[in-house]
C-alpha cells in the first residue's frame, strides 16, 4: 500500500483549462481501418459467447462502425451557439464554455466499464462496449438501421428494449440467476447488491436457481458484459476483474432486464454532442442510435445521471471527452454508478409494475415519487427526498437549513480519508429552503475529491431543476469552484457522497428573487486559486513519512510542506516537530482539520490514486 502511494504520488494533474466546445468538436476524421481484433483467441471466445455467432457479430459490428463512421464524418462543421433543448421549458440554450478536467485514476485495471473492457481485449465482439447480441438481435438492429430513411427518421426511437417479440423478451414477474464456480466472493457481493436494489424498487422477483429453464449465469469472464433482455435458456453476465462493484453490476443487470444505453436514445443529439476526433475507432458503434424497432422510452426525458449513460470520456482514444453535454454543467454527471430515478420509473413501466397500484387507493406521492409496487401505501422517491410520501429529507447525515438574503456557509467532509475503495457510498442529504416565492442561489466555494467520469468515487449533487425527478448537477473537481446555480423553486436538495478517501464541500447559499428566465439556472466564474495550497489530498500522509524533501512532493504540497517561500523545507515540513506529528495516529487524527483545496498542476500526467 505505502509503496504504491509513494511511487504513484509522482503523477499529477494536467492544468485545468476552459475550452470552447466548437473548437473541441469537428477536428480530425475517424479512421476505422486501425481497428485491431480481440486479444482473446476465437476458440476461447466461442466458449465465452456460446449463444453468439462470432463471425456474424464481427461483420455486423464492422458494418455498424462503417455506417456510423460515415455519419459522424459527414457531419458539417457545427456551430453550437444554440446548444440544445432546455429540459425545463423546451427552449434552445446557448452553449456554455466547457471546463476541461483531467481524470484521476484509482484502480490499476481501470475505473470505468470501458477501461476494463478495453484492457480485456473485447473491442471487436461487444456491441456498444458491453453488450452481447443474439443472432435475432443482430438481425433486428441491422434491419432497423437499413430502414432508417427520411420517411422513418421522425418515428419515435427510444431506450428500453422492445423488439417485435415484446413482451416475450422481458422476464415477466420472475428472473432467475445462478453463480458459476468462477464467481468470486467479491462478484457475489456486488451482484447481490444489484439484485436487492432492482428487486426492492420494482415488482420483479429476482431469485437464485441453477435449474430454471431461463436463467442468468453470473461468472468471472474477461471484462463486464451481458445480453440484452431475456434470450431464452442460459445467458451469461460477466463481472470480471474491475467489474465487481454495485454500479457495474446494476448496469449489467439493467441490460439483462432489457435496457440499452441512454446515449443511444433517438433524441440524444439534443442533449449530447459527439466529439468524433477523440473516439477509439474500435468503439464507434457505441454511438449508434436505436430505432423504434428495438427501443421505447415511455415518454421519459433524457437523464444525464442514468446508470445506463456512459461517461464523458468513454470510448476515448486519448482520455479526452467523446461526449459533451449540451448543458456542460452536466459533463461530470455522465457515467454515474447510482441508478437514476428515471431508470427506476422506466423499469417499472417496462415490467408493468405501476399497474399494480391503482391511483385511487395508493399513496399520494409528492415531488415526483410514485407508489411502490411492493407496497402501494409508500412511495419510491427521487434522490434527495424521503419519507412515506417523498415530502421529507432522507434520514441520517445532513440537515435542513433556511436561506436568507445574506450568504451563509455549509461545510462538511465525509469519508474516512484513507485511500481505500469502499463498497457503498457514505451519503449526506441537505435541504436548503428559501421563503415562499423566492429561489435559492447556491455557490460552490470549495470542493476536494476525486475527479472522474460520473463522480463515482465522491462529489456533490445540486438539484435546482423544476423537474426534481431528474438527476441534479454533480461535481467532483476543484475546477468547479465558484460555480453558481439558481433554483426554479424554493427548495434545493443537496447530496454529498463519497466512497473513496474523503470528499469536502464548502457551499454558500442565499435566498434571491426567482429568475425571469427559467433556463438561466446557473452562472460560472473562473476558479480562484490560492498560490499557496496543496495540489494533492494525501499531502499530510507524505509529510508524515518525511517526503517533503522531494521537489515533486513540495511542488504539489506547498501548504503542508511549508514551502510557499522556501525550497529547502525539512522533509517533514518546516514546523513538523513543533506541530507534534509524532505518530501515524496523530497524522490520521489531524488530517481533516484544515481544508486544502487543490487544483491541477502543469504536469501532463494524471494522479494515480490507489486502494
């Protein structure tokens, strides 16, 4: 552990910069001729995918890649002065500057599903990065692609899998699964958490059975993947090394229950822009859009925080964004490992669970909640809401505070501070209330956590939208300092979350007059950076072990090493002994007593965070 931290502490962030979205798009053309075949032999692949015709799958994916490469490259130079559709009022919005934030790394095998599967060498056999298709599904997708002409382009195309065989492709009221002998305890734990979640929020009974005719085999394969919907017989769901986490398991089980990816929705171009200059050619079909022959979204809006939405840098050849949110404040929300409320609602629609709770005799839910099909007297609530009727703050950590016309400060640090990845998030729920007929203005004054797609290891979520069923804006970078949001109502739920090291947020809030322009929910200012600050959250750790003698450590831990005006600091910091840092326990006890906001250095390598 210590050796890993000592070695990888030498890697630091890229400089944070603001880039123009128009400049980020429309650059180099995509070259699909550079695609390499899977690193796994065909004999091994045939054992891994016994229900898939490998030759046909490869040909189908090649055809889709050629098709989408041509579409992407044929796109004219685009002007995104009008960025897309506002989710509140349907109006077009102006594109905001995109804050480019290099991603941190925590796990050697990869932090995201795409990184894990790319390392596993499955690039030429999985549809959209993590889906295995049957021959019928391949045929349906290719047919739908060929039928997408001018006359059919206006037809509704959607998200949940509904082909010509629906509802026979759903599991009905019961889903069966069993664990292959390769399934490790870590896999079992992650999958059981996903099973418990989906079962608790739907009417679907998900049970273990190794003898059911139709069942899911959960095993440790190369990477993370699943079939889509019920395909009859035994179907595989792999949670290989790096996939054994709730978020990935919930995503893959979502596929098995019938979900495609959110970014493949027909209306996605109103919400995300594809930066084809950064796409790994092996994954260009990931940006395929489904058709009405294979999808249905039940009239629900696009949610950037969907568990089925890939991260902004997914399928990237250079770790830069391949998808840019038209509302750029949602850039870090994409790639979430929380199941979104609209995911839950859509799954209940897909399996007709909502029909079990008649409106007249069921709970009258508030704030967009709906009656639970497990108990129609209680509600399933959007994030940030709790209680039987979704009219209370969720219990536990957090508080309800009242906003006045004077700025007030809310500060909290959650997490144990150790470089260890925990199974579940620590959560704190806050409600900021303004007087009736007034709005709440929220400003991020400080934020220290891991920067990564989806903020999967920690961050803060701010819910200022009129539609409280939508995922709020999530932030996990110090580059977001001084971002300001103004609510459309008098209540703003704020969620602080963490599952690695610690997350510290300093938020300011006040009551203001509601904005006349509903779309103007935020303004953003350039981050204010103190010249004497720590650029790494483990500086106290390095100081305790006498690492301030390293020029690299001093440059990234100026405050802790007391090196703001002194390049010859003691290896333990200039005041180490006076500060009484005589034991590791003393360091651990004192590590969170000061707030050290970090920014990115000018080094061209990202931090490596390990557990």
